[in-house]
């Protein structure tokens, strides 16, 4: 553990940095006891059952001796041969040769990435302050100091310097957006927005929700429901999840590995341990067809928010039974029944999520490469490598 004393303006701040949450748990929980994603039980679960290849670092900011804020970091060893899925279905021999050499090149790429935030989540899970954030100037200086000191701590303890630092995800009106990162040679970019459905106060039931949408969307929802009429939904207990663990993980992989690049693959015990740790706040639902598990979805209750977590389904059955669309409708129904004010549907499948009423909220991501030549050209590189967000937003609600 490292302790640093510093003074920002008229306030006396100090910082503790550790790679062992247990030794700072009491102060950590004092800052953020009400947030499930900053809760030490969840973060310790990630230490044991999080994605392979990750280590975690924690910083607590003290104001005049009292724990006031926390910062959260994850370290990942990027291995492009594992993290970038390159393949081709083309019969063209030149394309096959190109893919072969690309795979050989990727086997040589291995480097350390420091993530400021949580790769498993969409949203601002990099920092948390117990009271209001410090003033903007103080906040920026504190964040700069923490970012620098965490990297120095890891280098001193592990003997490693990071090739790049990724800071994610910050809503465009966040205290950290346009704050400390551009001043420190980070490049700002955006990927897909966060999709959020605001639950209206007059939705006492799912029927109230469907009554609030335009007629063509009600017709669509009925068709989707009709296609999935043979699907059965069951909330899963810890015992259910233990017996279905392999099936659940396989369905998760079916969905997650369709992406060409991913920073992580979940541990096969992750969902079960999450249910054991938060039995009332983590809801896992199995979707069955003829008594066989064909899909699952999960929901985390975080204060007044219902957050759609990971899901998985059999892609061969999706079109016929409209599994994914039915899951979205079930998530809305469940959120209403739980009196949630917000249903967070995260990224991906933007158009279909907007068709059930979710709205996009843009988020900034910041990247810095610790190589001046590459970092000076990073904006140019990102413009040519980050896919454009090209989609049509649907607006299902009546005016």
C-alpha cells in the first residue's frame, strides 16, 4: 500500500493506493456503501471470479483525514491473438492468406493496459465521492494525481510500465468529461451510446407501458410475443444456476463471441457467485423451450435503477422465436413490477432497444498511448478504426 500526502487549494488531501481491497475495505465501504458496483463484496467477487487476466487497484482520497472519495482501476494484459477474433468465410485464397498472416502478427502483440473504470459495466464506475465532487479545478488535479500515482505504484511493485491507459465511460455532461484527460494527452472518442429507458410514474403494469406506445408498436410487440409463445421464463435460484452453470456459460459465449473484439471473457462461475453474493439484488431468468434452456438474462437492482446485465441465447432459434426482443420486453415488465425508475439497457442493438423506448446517452472514452509518436497520431488512428455509430432511432411513444 502507498500513502501520499498532498495539498490542493486550501484543503488537505491524502491518498492511499492498494492492490488489496481487504486492507482498505472499511474506509472504502464508508464512501460508497449504497452502490452495488462499488461495494467491496462485488469488487472482491471480481477478484476471484472476474475475467481471466485481470488485476485490480484501488485508491481512496481522504479530506482532512476522512475518507471522501474512491478511484477504481483494472489492469489487463492484451493478447491480440486471444482478444481479436479474426476469421473469414471467403473461399478466396488471397483473403485466407491475409487472415493467416494477420493471426500470426497478432500472436506477437502482447502489452499492458490500465483501465480507469470497469470493463464489465457501461457507465461511470471509475470514481465515486461520498458527498459532492470537489470543485472542478481541485477534482481535475486530484484525478491527475491519482492516475499518475497508481501507475507509479504498479511500476514500483510489479516492475511494469503500461503501454496505454483507457479511461471509460463518462457521460458528456460528467464532471470528468473534458476535464483532466485532454490536459494529459488523452484522446477523446465515442463508441455506442448507453441506452436507457425511463420508467414513467404512471406505468403501474406492463399493460400501462404498452398502452403508452403508438399502435404500430403495440402490433409489433404482439407479433413478437406470439412468436415466443412457446418460451417459458423461470427465475433461477442458486441451486438452479449451479445445475445449469455449463449451459448458461455456453449461451453467454454464443452471444459474446460474436463480437470481433472483446476485452474480457467472464469466468464460468461469475453468474452463480453473483447470485450467492446478492440473492435479492441479482435476478437471473432462464428461458426454456420444451424444458431445455435456450437463453438467459440477468438484471441487477442498484438503488432505483434496474440494470440489464449479461445475457445469452441460442442464435439459431432467435429469429423463429424472437428470443432477444422478448427478453427486452420481459426486462421492461420486470423493471415496472420492481418500481424501478430507470432501466439501463447498456450498449449494442441500438435500434431494437430504441424501438421499445430506450433513449441514447452519449459517453466519452479517453485513451492514451505511452509512446509519443503513436499518441500524437491517435486521433487519426481512432477515426479510421473505431466503427461509426450509424443507426436509426425509433420513437415508439405517443406524442
